[in-house]
């Protein structure tokens, strides 16, 4: 299981904000795509978005085992897939080969608000008490 807290990001601006705030607070955090984004935006979009990001990241593939498998084969380390047990077993086997991890439930995550995102993120990370001292 990945360390939390989790923050949902949708674009490079969101990711930059999360990286800036976590660095300034010396906080731990992982970023997660919006629900089902692996199906809608695609694996290539997420791979490009998080390229070079030092934070753990998770692509939510919804109920699409095929997209989750594509993500694992593309080198993404963490995917969410709400799939039948047989499909989850197959994805877990693939993840063992690729060094990845398959989550069957989406973690609770902060959705950054359109206004006051920095303040909301700082408050969320401080309240979580995962600040490195």
C-alpha cells in the first residue's frame, strides 16, 4: 500500500502546486488521477503528466482491466482497478512481473478546489500529520 495522504490532480498546474507545497512543508503525499481517468484520458496522458515527478502516483483505471494492464506494461507502478476477482488476480500477477501494484479501491483523496487550492492543500497536509520533522 502506498503512503498517503492522497491528492487528486488533473493537470500539470495541479501537480506543480502539490510538489511545491509538499516540498515547502516537507510533507509526504501521493498523487492520484481522477476516477476512471485511465479510460478517459489514457495511459500516455498520465505517463506524460507524472514524468519526472518524485511523488508516488496512481492511475485510476475504473473498471477497465485492459487499461490497467496497459499502464503496468508501460511502466506505471500503481493502478486502481475495480474489476472482478479473476481480472484482479491477472493484474496482480502482471504487477509482480513489472514491479507494480494494483489497488482495488480508490483511496480517500483531496480534490483541489478551483479557488484557494494552495491553502486547502496546506491545511489537508498539516491536518494529516504526515509532515517530516
